[in-house]
C-alpha cells in the first residue's frame, strides 16, 4: 500500500470539466504514464433518524480495494470492512436513513507511471459534474513524510501550485504508517466541499 | 427419640422348600398346600385323646371309647377338686419321666445293664440283581451325556455352516467399514469417495449377496464367509498409477507412449474375502479419478511446456532431456498376456504417493471449509480472503490470491525438484571422489520437503583443516541458491555443468585462501590477494585468484595463480639486493628495491608434498631458511 494525495483541480471559467480532464490526461501520457483501466470512488451519506443533532454516516467504496467498504462518521472515525457491510447498513434503515440525492462519485482513468499510480477523476453529484479530483499514489512508501517531497515534485509538474502543501487531513499524520482509510478521508473532505459548494450555489440560482 | 424410627417390615418367607435338584440344575419345589390340605394338617395337630370330659362335659370325639358304664357309675361331679385332673396328669407325667430317667441312667451307668448293638446279618448279595441295577444306572448316565454331546455337536455344526446368523454377523462387520442401504430386497453399498469430498462422475455401487449353499449338506464347505459382494464391471481388477521419470535424448519419447504396460499384477480371485475385493475396487476408482483429473489439467492448463496425453498415459517434459510419464495401469484379468517391455519401468513410489496425497487434499478442501462458517457470508473462503475486506487489500493482492495450483503443476514441481536433487547429488559425489587434493565433504540436511532440500559442503585440505571453505546449497524447484563463504548468495540454474564449474571455481578460491593462511603460519607477508584477478586470458568460466607473498626478509617473492580452467601456477622470484645498483632515495626499504624482475615457474607436480597446500608449505619453509 502506498501513500496517496488527493487534490481538487480547479476548473477555470469558460472551460468544461471534460476538457480539463482531457488536458490532464494528455499531460500524464506525456510524462510517460500508461493507461491501466478505470477507477471509481463513490460516497453515500446516511443520516441518523432519532438523534438530535443528527449524526452523519458516510459509506465510501474504492475500486482500488474491491473487497472493502469504508464507513466514516463526521467525527472522523473510520471503519474498514468487507463489502457485506453494505447489506448491514440496509438493516439499519430504522436508525440511519439515506439522504436523497447525496450520492457523489469520482470516476475516470487510471494511469501507471513506473512506481506511481495517477488517477484523474471527474466528480459528479446527482448526474451533474462538479469538479476534477487528481489522486497520485506512490506505491513503495508507507510513510507520507518520507516521500512528500518526491510527490510534491510530480504533483506540481501536473497540477501546479494546488499541491503546495499536503492535503489538510494528511498533514497531522505525516509520520504515521499510511492506511487506505486516510485516502478515503481525503476524498470525503473533497466530496463534502463539493456538496457544500453545490448547496450554496443552488439558492443563488 | 432422637433417631427417626425405621420401618421394619416383617414378613414370612414365601420360599417353598426344595424337594429335589435335577441333574441339569433345575430345582423342584414342594408344591404349596391347598386349603383343604392345610386344614387337614392343622386338624391332625389337634390332640383328640385329651381328657376334656371332666372340664367341659362335651362329648368326646369318635376316637375315644368310654363305656356307658363308666359314664353311669361315675356321675359328673362338678364340685370335685378342680385341680384333680391336673394332678393326675402331672402324676402320670412324673411316672413317665422317672421311667425315662431310669432307662437313661441304666444306659449311661452300665452297672447293671448294658446296651449292646445287635449284629444283624448282612443282606444276601444278589449279584445278578446288583449288576442289572448298576447297568440301568449307567444307561441313564450315558443317555444324559449323549444328549449333552448332541447338543454341542449341533451348535458346532451351526457355527461352521452358512446359516442366517453367520450372514448377519458378516453384514455387521461390513457395515462397520462401508456405507450400506437397503433398496427393496437388495442391499447396496457405496464405493465412491463422495462422502470424502470427491466430485467424480463415476460412482461405485456394489451389491451384497448371500452365498447360496450349493453344496450338499454333508460336504465340507470351503467358503470363508456367507457374504459376497458384486463389484460393478468397470471397477473390476487391479489398478495403480505408474509414475516414471526417465531421461530421453529427444524432447518427447513418443514410442513409449504407445506401449501399454500391464505389469504382472495379481488379479483379484473370485474367492477373495469381500473386504479385499472392496478395497481393490475402491483403489481402482481412486486411480481412475486421479488420472481423469490429471488428464483434464494436462489438456486445459497452458503451461510453459506442452503436455501430451495419449490413451492412458500423460507425458510431460520436466527438464530438457527429462520426461515424466504418468500411466494408469488397470489390469482386469481379461486382457491377453502382453510381453513386458525389455526395460523394466522404474516406478517412482514417492511421486505416486504424492499424487495420492494431492488428490486427497483436493477432496479435503472440497469438504472442509475453513472457519468461520457465517450464515450470511460465502462459505469456503480462506482466512486471507475474509480479511481482505477489513485490511483493504488492493486489486493486485486479490488477484494474486486467486491463483491456485493444479495437481499436475504440483507434481511436475515435485518431479523437477527430485531430478535436480539427484543430479546435484551425483555431481557433488563424483567431484568428491575424483578430487583428492582438497577434500569435499557434503552434509545433506534432514529437514527438507518435496520442493526444497539443502546441503552443506566443506572444502578442506588434508592436514590444513584450519582453513576450510563452507558452502551451503539450497536446491529448489529449478534452481540452486548458493550461500558463499563470505555470506553472499548466487543463483545457479538447473544445468549440471554449471554446478560442476561453480564447485571447481570455489576449489580454486580455496587454494588461494590456503596459501594466504600459510603465509600467516610462516610469517610471510601477503603483498596482494585478489579473488577475481584481471590478469591473463579470460577463462571460459570462473575467475583466477592470485596471491603474492613476500618472505620475511623480503628477498623471495611468491606468486600463486589459481584458475579453474588452467589449474594452479606458482612462480618464485629471488631477489638479490646486493646486485642492485641504482637505488633512488624514494626506495625506503630493501623489499621495495626490486619489485620487477624475472619470475621463474615452479613445477608443482614435482614438489614434495601430499597436496598443493602441503607442497607450498614445504617450499615456503625451505625458502625461508635459504633467505
């Protein structure tokens, strides 16, 4: 398991998300990346029924870990479980209800660049595209602090100054052994920001 | 009362007294008395002669005869003294007792009278009558013994003959080993391995029969049991899997593929005990399943080398020049006698056993799923697979987990290892036998498995064992890993020659090392010791090791070259410092004065010494003295 960093690439005005994705993909291929299939990271949100204030539960899946299911509470506590956990959540219908129209996913191509795995995904919430997420994983390392400089170099060549600092959820844990749950936390942060941006954008219309 | 009272039950014993005990141990009781009998018994106890007339005046019973006269003469006088009768009775009792007392005293005292037994005449002996009586009694005794003997004979005959009881007992024994079920009137049994996890299409059902008594009653039946089994026709005979590893010069020896080799197996006779018949049929089924599985894998799985399936034989190359042949030999007894091929096939029992074990393992995995057995999840997942979710294993790791080896692949691996091990053994042994100079000692490890073995080699020179070169060879499936003296490792391929060359090279290095050790012993200085020197021509394999030594005084220089191809060379240079003329001030010590010069080669074969190290030892000793 390597170290991954997820960044949201801002879509400049006048360009569509698809164009941005196209450009990024070309860049990766110029760097020497080879296409290695597709990937999808999705998130469903559940709200507690009885509690006040209501607690939120996010269920994430990652195609990179097909046998696993990640459950994250809003306090940051994560659970890594087998895919049967999905069935279990259905049994909890009376306590945790799915929030309608809150399913968000990041889908796209997966590239292999020797030790690196690059993923360029377009984020879609309820069918409409909301942004672009770039994930870079460096497989040999397990500690973020050791390889941050190397990753920063690659990231900056790809997405520029967006990758100035490590992702905020990763910053306090740079010296710990990296786990896949940390990747999902990063994705969740981005998904939440996309959701709030969408919610904010709606009343303006 | 402190203690609780105990109920005590008192009852009369209802036992009837025993009248007689018969000869066969039966007891005959006295019949209990009926009511009327009991009454008459009690009536007999009544004393009807007792005088009661004075007391009660009742008419006496019939037994007593009292005259009317007496009755008239003696009128009933109730006013008479009431104790009169008692007094009379006591008087008479007294009289009787005194009489008895007198008699007893006479008998005891023996003063006046003596009692003497009266001799009676012996009864007349009637001999014929006695004989007849004795004969009768003997006859009755004989009759009793005869009946007993007849009964025993009958039981014995029953045990020997095939009766219903014997069949049932045999059936019980059969049920202990095999599964049986009753279908209408027949009893069927199961021969297949389905309950052990097999998924083979062919099942074996055998029928249990009673052997009918065809022979007449008087004949001695020579059948062993009253139970017989009928095996299905496709499982008749004897079968085994023959595994052979042979070296063929060509890639695949196709001529041997057409030879069927039913080796001289004993067929199962019809008279054999049912357990033997069933076991043989069971084995036939197992061999068939094993061969079917291997053939299927040979056809389906695309390995690095092609497998050839011809009839009942599977051929595959394990190494170039080595071929593994697996043959299903099924001898039913109906084939014509085939002349055995001139070369008797060498059956590899170890590999055959491995094949059996592998198939049993497959069966076992089919049945025994590893725990836990949850209700909601899939059964049969390994522990790693179950933990894949919670541990967030990546796609690569999951894909790796799905790889499983087939039986054919596994047996090919085992064969490869076996061949490699035997070949390495041969190489090492040959080298150890032919090479006298450094001695090679091989210790094979006891801890090995079918895919890996290890051997520890020690190269020493006789009498100079202080310096020894250890080598550890780990023989894998198709390569050999070597751990060298310094701890480095290298990997050799399966070629024989590579191992031989490598060992030769190590021997050369050992020589060079021994020369260095000698220098320490003699006090010579090692000027240079290079393991892989770049001097001279490039050899076909290995590298030259060179050592240069200087004597303590510095005037003799020894150069030793050891090469695996060209052998060992020794050259000596004697330096005479006095001859040197122009010595520049940069030269500080005499030994640096003449580094160049003529080296003269020494003829090692003519030196005295048992081995190379000994020879150089001798030479160095002499040179030290001379200088």
